């Protein structure tokens, strides 16, 4: 492939690619993000290949492995073109039937379609499934169609057109102006206005300047950036090149977590292709602009997502935040002006130049424009990645798109903003989600993690979990963060262990306040948020643990007991067989009884007790009833259903 | 435990010589090649890249992807991300620890398994997730632990 | 720059920090991790102050916040006091027995922490690791791990091969932590006194240290500058004064490594001066672990210090029963970096160092012999390739060795020998050599020169210690 040397070249190439494609040819696309790997996308792909070969259809039917479609709960997902039939949870066993019926005979296999549990209806097309119906897929759109290892797929969709336009028709100042008019805010955490940030890097003294893509994505429970990087890397490369041009940078870095091997791999392929086609390197698209990028693998440290820490990591040093009151836009990598944004931010950029700032501003709220991708996970029915306009309410996201809480349980709260964020309770479900609203609620947007919790989640234990996470992930350099977190953990561990005491809550608040004011970096200043926000909204749950020694969610081991309700026990023996401590007394036709002195509260009996019986229960805050006398334990099987106790 | 092939270490170092800021990338390559970073490897890097040993050790001890201890034939990563956490990851970890009779961060005495916690594998929709060697196992329950581990010799 | 600190106006040059500005007008701000000769670190956060800019206030650390025109700084608001109080409470709970923390805490009215009390000593201020990296340049110790597991130490918690015992870390450490480290060898003045009392015998000379005998001699076996080291080792082994010797041998051309030898052949293979520092302590420990007990160690002053410090701080007799170390110290002005030296020789004389027959320093000249020809230059011209840390060492004559050997102070082809202990005396008595006249003045002159340099360098560190 010769390098593309002009906008006209690009247009011609796109025409050729599209012209060669027969839109009526059957095409099977299969999502192949990491989550789908976990559900067997590879074996399904192999089965498709095998079946097509067997049937001699390899010429007639196209196959494309695309990026993540977002509905990971139901992966692997395949879509069959041109009819756009969407099959979910596909297994290798389904493949021969799909080829036989759908490809050859144009019949739809009902069982593989989405079933709307409320209406009982089947949905043929992806866009009719509620999970997708209420989304606005802009940044994520390419993921459905593009094979990330094939640049021509991206070009066919109009890829690199925005770059061509910017390089040929706009000055860097005009680019910055356009982004400012679009009021684009960084999607990685703080929501800082991107146009202003880029301008300050452009204006800063010092050469060379660097542009950096943060794909470290350390927030637990978030994987938007991973999916974009894996599924549509060219969009990020294009966005980065545009930003580089605006800033006057000729050197870029991709900082990608090494725990994301597929992202690292697809990115490497994409960069090679972008170079080959002339979207990177010298004289890009005949504009004279030169730009190259290097991939730097992140070695696993949450704190390295902090901008100055990330710059240290790029220099090959320990990823600790720098103790300087100088912005990285002025003094970043090798002390040169450096601009850092996350993957999603760069991926939005080509869209703004394709469709204009006005269009972008027409989506979203006053202060937050455009769409945002969320990782909707936890105890929600439809987990996956969802892209919605800023300002969509939490309720719409969780109930309309997410399909509500699993197993009909009660919603308790949603955690946003990762370990720096907070937990938002039920009364704020109708709040519109944007940067400023979430901050007002004591949480934050962060990179877009949205972890839904039901009544079975203990809030105090969750706060302990986050503090524990940060104890490990803090760099440990400054006293308030390191020692503060350690003591917060000590107190929270005490509370969940039933050793909470009067004054613990006040102590947590006191430590949190100092951490907020005195810590060195953003990790430390926000590290107390999960505890502080839960105290704000769930104080009664803390108090139940401390004063009543009761865990309302029945989670905290030290505060709960397992108990077998005699009238429900069917003597199925499952619990006693599975108990690792031999703590369950029972036998055939005998009501089972847990020996509380031996019980280690592993919960296996609770898990294995058949839901029909539901005999094992958890008790907290009240004493365990005395075991029923041995003499009364015999179960006599009566006629018909049920049992009768003797 | 694979014998550390110093020649291979030298080859990896050679690929980075003369470049700045490459220490983390170099160590990741060593880690990926040998599954751990041995004292011999650190001494070699120190000598050839002219970096004090303590600075290399510091980096290797800071980043989670690097191990300063030899690891087993199979590495189990248990995801403890928030999504997995609320879906019962702690129980999965407990079960694996019980099953292998080791704690997180340790290696079985027969060098069959090393067990590590990881703070998010980014397959949050599939939680709880464990990653054994390169394979993701999603939506697992504690009852599945034994059969999954049984797949690895 | 004109700014206001606690209602007082201060004028100070741009580039200064708030801490410097405050101290310049006598306002004290507490610090624990700050040292004027080191880069600001911002870890202890005790120097937190409140600044006001365009009507908005925030908390920053004075040690690294640059002065700005028109800035209003408050160092003692109730908010700031609250911060310092809690930080000190946290530190006191961690390190309850540290005087410095106790007194600072009590200044702020904190006496009994409300947290579980621990028994740490290190507050992780990072002064030791930074002084070792930024000033001394050897980076023998460093931060290890992260988060609440963060600690300071030598790699693998094993004996450091890089520590030169200069003691800079002990000077800056605000607590007892460095003195309790077991894998490095910071040798302070008190340590030296203690070691001398315990291991050495003789009169104490201000410049040359404790010694009982000072002689010059030429060994009958030959060798560089009289070959006395080789002679002492061979006769010592023959007379059963030790079973093995830890010596430095050339490998791969001129580069060198420490090896344990157990016979004359081995000793002879290590002949010749190297002027290089090589990993030694790990080799010594390995030898002890391998069962060797009676070992002669030949080392430069820094290596001698390391071995002595090890003897002082660890109960080696209990760990390795029957241990008997005889320390042969070398005279050393400074040592060179191998790669640097190689490049220097090549560019200066077009000599390939790896093929050189011998190198020596004599009368301020560095002399290399290759292809039967001598090339020489001023040692002072070679400053650029002096090993990190050497400028912080003030010991020219290996003051803590059992016996010290060098060329300075004796005629060409002879060695100077200083006997400092009973073991040293025995060793000298067993050796056969032809004695010659010693010029003590010459030794003293160089020893003083080295000491003066080191004192000057260490003074920058001492000056900043609170």
C-alpha cells in the first residue's frame, strides 16, 4: 500500500475500499473484546471458520472479528449482515445451525435472539434491544463494525477524514478554538476543559512537546478505555494526531496497561498500519506535519494514572507523583510541556471535526457536552458498556438500559468515580449524570465506572474495600495519605469485625478532612471519599455495625451467623456434605443443625442450600435460636408434597 | 522454576541500550520472559545499564506486574475490582486459598500455582473473573473453583 | 518577589520557596523531610501552610511551593495547626519512641495518640535514600514497595554491595532508623571510636588512625609496589592464620570481581592494583554461608569499613561460630569507574585498558603500563571518572583494618605497611621481606588532603541537619 499523500488520495482510497465491498454479501461479525474472550469468542470464531470451510462457503460469506459491542453480559454477540440479525450468548454448538439456517436459508433462529423478559418479545436487531435502544453510540459506534486489525475498515467508515480536514484546512489555533467551542471536557477524571489545557501546553515554553494517551485505566470496575483501545484503535490515533497538530507536538506516547494484552497488541498493529498508510510519520497527508508515537506499557500501579506519576513512569522511573506545583502542561515528560488525556477523550476528537462543535454542543447538558461511556456493572441485569448523552439520569441508565437490579433485589446505591468517587443512594436516582452533578452529590465522574449495588452489599464493608485498595495502591510517600489510610483501614476493619466503638465515625471524618487538605496528590486528596460519602448517606448502617453489632446487609462475617430453619430443612444433605469444617450435624431424614462453635462462616451451606428450600439463613444483631433438641430432628416424609415433622 | 538464562537477559538488555527511560519496559520484558525478576537479572541490568541495583529493585518492588520471587508453572490472578467485589470475588479468593493451601501472593510448594490478587482485569461485566495463565474464566462461583484449577497440571 | 507571610512583608528572589522566604524573616515552619542540599520531597506535609491568591485559599507545602508576587501566606491558622497535629499524632503512633517526633508532637500538644501504638522507627521521610542518591551518588538504599508496605532498605534485604559506609544517611536521619538498618554500613564518628576500641591496638594518630607499627618493605616474592599484600596473604595462609582470602581479581580484560581463593595459586592470580570498586560484601556473606570461617579480606577503606560495621552491629560469632576475619586494608585516594577509565585511557593515550600490564598511582600521577611502555597523567585530571561516593570518603589509609598496605610513603618497588592490631602484627611477623625507610610525612599529606575534601562535602549535609 503506498502512502496516502493528500486528502484527495484518502477520498479515492475510501471509494475503492467501499466499491470493492458487496453490501449484499452475507457477513458475520463477532465481537472479540477481552470480555468476550472470557465467554468463549475464540472457540466460536474457530467454529464459524470450520463450518464455513466444511460448507465451502468461505468465499461467499465474510467474517469479521470486531471490538466489544458493550453488551458483555450476553456475549459473545454475532451480527449477521445485511439483515443485521443479532444473536446473543452464541456457543460453538450453535454455529452449524446459524450457517445452515440463517446464512443459507435466511431464517431467523428465535432462541438466539434477545428475549424481552417483560413483554416476552424477541428482538431481531441490536438497536431494538432495550440495552442499546436508549443509548447514543457515537464514540463507540465503530466498535460494532470495525475489525481493529484492519485499517481499511476504519477508513471505509470515514476514518482519518477529520485528520485530513484539520491538517489541510485549519490552523492549529482554529483547531483549539473549535474544541473550546465544543466545550470538550477530559473524560479521564477531573473533567478539565480540554481546549484550554491544550492551549496551555501549546503556549508553554520548551521543545519538544509531548502528547500522551492514558490507557492505564486503573479504576476498578471500569473498562471503557480498554474496549475502545481494543476495538477501534485508529480512532484514538486519529484523535491524538489532531491534538498533536493543535499543540505543535511531534512526539506522542501511548501509556497502556500491560494487563491489557489485547489492547497492546491491537494498538501495535494499528500503529504499524497508520504509519504504512501515512497517517503517522513525516509529511502526514501532504501537510508537512510530522508526528510519531511510542507505546509504553504500564506495569500495574493505580497511582501511575495521576498525571505527574504517569510522566515519571514514561521516563522509566517509579510512578510516584511529583511534588511540584508546576502543571505537567508546562513541565511533564523530561520536564517538557506535555498533554495527557485518556483514551475516550482522544476518541471523541475526530467526531468534533467531522460534525462540528455546534453538533457536539447539541448533546449533553449546560456544563457537560457530548456523550459519556459508562461501565455499568455490579448487581444490574444488563452489565456492559453504555454510551449515553451527558445528563441522562441514573435511573434511566440503571433501569432502562441496565434492566434493573438482579433477582428482583432492591437498589441500594451506585458507586461512581472509582476509588476517588463515592456512592450515590436511592434518593438521587433521578439526578442527571454529568461532571458537576456527580461532584455535587459527593462523588465524581472519574473515568466512568458505575458499579450498582443491591441490598446485599454492605456499605461499611465496601468502604473498607476501597480503603484497603488504596492502602495497596497509594505510593505511600506522603504521611496523610499513607498513615491516614492505614488508620482508616484499622478503624473500618474494627467496625466490620464488630469492634467498632463510639467516636469511630468522627475519627474517620477527622482523618479524611486532613487527607483531603494535606495530601500530596489527587489520589490522597480524594482517598477518603468512599468513606466520607458513605458516612454522609449511610450513617445508620455504620451505626448499626457500631452500636447494635449488626450488619444490615448480612455480609460482615463477624456480625452474622448462619442458621438452618428447622421447618424448612429437607435433609437433602447438601450443606453437611459441603461444609469444610464438619460443623453441620445431620443425616438422612434428620433436620440439620449448625454447630455455631465450629462454624467459620464461609457461607457454603447458604450457597448450596436449594433455593426451593431456602432453609439456611443469615442472622445478624439477634442471638441465634437454640438448636432444636435431638429428639425432634427426625423428618417423616408424608404423602404428597412436603414433609411432616414428628 | 526456569533457570535464568543470562544470555537471554543480555539479549533483552541489548535491545534497550542507548535509549532513555526504558527501565520499566526492560523489566517487563524480563518478567514476561521468566515470570520473575531474579537477583542475577538485576545485577546484570545494573552492570550493563549503569543503574544502581537499589533503583532497579525499587521499580520491581513498586509495580504489581513484576515479581521478585520465582513463581509457579501457572499463575492465577483473582480479580478484586469493585464489580467483582460486589459479585463475590472475596469468596472466590477464599476458596482458592483453601484449595491450594496458600495465601494470596504465595506459590504452592510443588510450584504448580502462584496466586495473585489483581485490582481489575477490565472484564467487569463477567465478574467474578479469574485469569489463569492467559485464559479468562468469567462468572465463576466458588463451586467451580476446583474444576477450573483441575485443568492445570 | 514581594509577598506577605503572617502579616509580615518579605522580599525574596524568584525561584525561592515559601519555606526559604519564611525562614529568611525568622518564621519557623516545622519540617521533617526537608534538607536544603536536597530536592524538596514534600512527603511529611508538616510544612503545610495556607496561601491566598485572588481571594481563594488553599493548603500547600512550604518546602516546595515557589514564591509568587502578591501571595498571602499564613503559617499558623487553626486549620494548619489541626493538620500538623493530626500528622504528628499519626507519626507518633507509628514511632512512639522517637525523640524528634515526641518533642514536635508535644509542641503541638499531642502526647497520647488515639491509634494503636506501633514500634517503628522510620518515618519514611526519604532523607537517607535521597542523600545517598542525590549527593553521595551510590544509591545503596532505596524505597521498597509502595502504599502502606513502603519501607527503606537495601535490595532483597541483603548486605549491600554498594554502600561505602560514608555515614551521610545516618547524619540526615531524624530518627534511629538508619542506625538500626542491618544491611548498610553508615560509620559515624562514634562508630569509629567503638570499632577502634574493640578491634585495634596501638597509639591513636590524628591522621593515620590507631597503629602500632609503620614499616616499608619489599617482598621476596615480588609484585607491584613491593608486593606486600600478596606476600602477607601467602605467608598468612602458610602459617595457618586463615584458610581463605577474599581478593579482587581481574576478569574480562581489566574489569574485576571479588573471589574467594584458598591457595597460593589463587592469591597470585589476584596480584596487581585495580583502583576499582567491586561487589564484595555479598561475596563475603556467601563464603560464610558456604562454611568458610577464617577469612582474610583485602579491601579498600570503604570495604574495610563495611566489614567492621558488620562485625560491630551483628553477632557474627553466633551466626557463624568460629568466625575469624583478618582485614587487610589498602591505601586509596579514590577509585575509578571501569567503563569511564576504559574510555579515558583509550582517548587519552590510545591504550586499551583491557590489555594493559599494570596500572598504578604514584606521586599524583596515574600510570598505565602497556606494550612495555608507561603512559601517565595527573590524577586530578581524571576527576570525571572517579566513582560515585569517593568524594565523601575521608579515609586514605584504611584506618579500621588490621593491617594497611599502600605504596605512598615508601621508595619505588616497596610497600608501606601499617600495623593496627594483634592479628595485623602476627601477619607481618610471619612474612618475609626486606625493609626500607618510611616517609610518614608523605602519607600524612595525602591522608589530610582526602580528609579535608570529604569533610567539606559532608559539611554541606551537616549544615542542613536540624
